[in-house]
C-alpha cells in the first residue's frame, strides 16, 4: 500500500512531461466535484477571512477559540451528516467532537475506550493504515475478523465469534468492534440485518461498536446507505456502546482541511474526547468557511446529488472498461474504488504470487494499485483500484 505511493512519488505520471510515469490509482481521493465547491467559494467571498468582503471577521476567527469548536460549525456538521444519510436521522451538535481528520478521530476514540494491550475486532479486508491510526500511540491491538469472497466478504456472526474466542484464548482483552460502512476497500454498504446482528453481538459481549462512516455520501447506486444511528433507533441496545467516526475527506474531497469528527452516544466519550481534541483541532479558519458552506442547504443538496451521479458515471465507465478486458470486480455501490479480482492472473495462488503480479502492475504497466494483502485480505489476488 505505502510502497505503491513511494513508486508514484519517485516517478509520477504526467501526460506530456512524463507519460511513462506511474499513474496514481492507489489513493482514495474524491476529485470529481471540486468545481461545485470552487463555484460556491467564488460566489460567497464573505465566508473567507482572506477576502475584502470577509476580513472584518478576521479578529474573531484568529483569536483563541474554545476546543468545543464554533457552535455554527458543529451545527453545520450535524446537519450535513443528516443530509448525507438521506435525512432519515438527526444528529445533536452538542455531541460533535472535532479532531484532525479521520486519522485523529479514530485515535481519539481508541484513547477514550481502551488501554494499551487491549484489542478491537476489525473485519477484513480493512484499511491498511488502521494499524497506525488505532495503535501506534495508543498501544491498541487489531484482531482481524476473517471474511471471504464466497459470500462477497460479508461479516458473519460465526466469524465474529471465532475472532473473539481466539483473542480470549490468547488472553487479549477485546474492548470493541470497528466497522467501515461503506467499506474501504470493498465499496459495499452493510444491510440493516447485518448491522442489527453486529449491534446484538457487541451488546451481548458488552463491548463497543465504532462505526467509521467517512464514505457515507459516496453511495452512487442501490441499495441506499443505512447508518448505525438509524439502526439503534429501533433496537433495545446500550447506546453508550455506539460511536461514529466521520470526516469530510471522502464525501467532499477535502482531506487537506483535516476535518475529523467523533460522534458518540456516550457522554463520557464526548466529554473526555472534547478535552483531548485540543491536541488536534480543526483550524478556526476552516471551521468558519465550512460552517457557511454546509449551512447552505441548497448547495449541500446540489453537491450531494451531483457528486453521487458523477461517481456512478465514473464507476460505470471504469468497470465496463475492465469487463471488456476480462477483469471483474466485486459488485459495489459506494466508495471511490473497486475491489478488483485478478486471481486468474496469479502464477501462484499465494500472497507471494500476488506481490509478483503487483510489482509487474506498478513497475511495468505503470499503475499504482493496492494489493489485497495490504488490506489483510485472507485470499490472494484481490486488488483495490481507485477511480475518482
């Protein structure tokens, strides 16, 4: 995963200056709707303190800010989270805790919920940098929950129980389960039945459920996205065990602005997390600009609709092109990537064989795609390729 980035950095593709370079298809960025954001910024110069129209707010934004964040920013984020989930659930701005991107948000949750040496179950395949985000500074371990292509990598209760029991036998204290919905790298969404079974599992074990929903607004075809907040409304469960990680990095394509959010139904996590968030706040200037943008309901509605259509179109063109050369992908409906099946191209059906093929793709073909082994996939031959 990271070696692919290095290969691109050493020899980046450019259509005229370096046409033989490596094309970056290993980075999950959403660059399809920047024109809408840029247009909105140009039409609303007062939203920026760096314009003649908005400079009168410079002092108010630049002076010391409480780590709760601007009230209008938390309100805007809560509204956007609701809109991105089809308006089927509402969020309380007072439960919005800021952090420096989803990376910081995931780490903040770990600090709140676990001690060094504790573990979280994570269904595989999963985001390769989770080992860094969740564990580097917290000492938290990851216990993979093995999922397989035979059922399209669905999370089963049997797999959860097996991973939990294995941790117990190894004297590892399991503090929770982390899911990514929509999935990175699969590009699929979890159905309501699966989500309910996950809630039942964590409730039975009295462990936490952390739902990484940073791709919530990238759903481009049916089925629609079901968020954990919808599910627990109709279930008899302990809400203190439910936590959401969110960000604007994927849904709006703004990873450089480092907007990470923890939304927890646990008062202690909200209070402690808010104190800890002073180590990784969203800048006041960013809050000021985004509050104006996200409170603009007309803009948000247009952005979400247009982004979804553009993702659907790009996904359709990309997967059709792959099918024309005999390459299939796992059927997906969300995300900025496809889970590409190259098992038939492996000389050896092993992870060593997968790495041999990956080196050919990167070094000879000139494409940076990510091998499934970096996502802890239990089957060799799957690759994530980004299209947005």
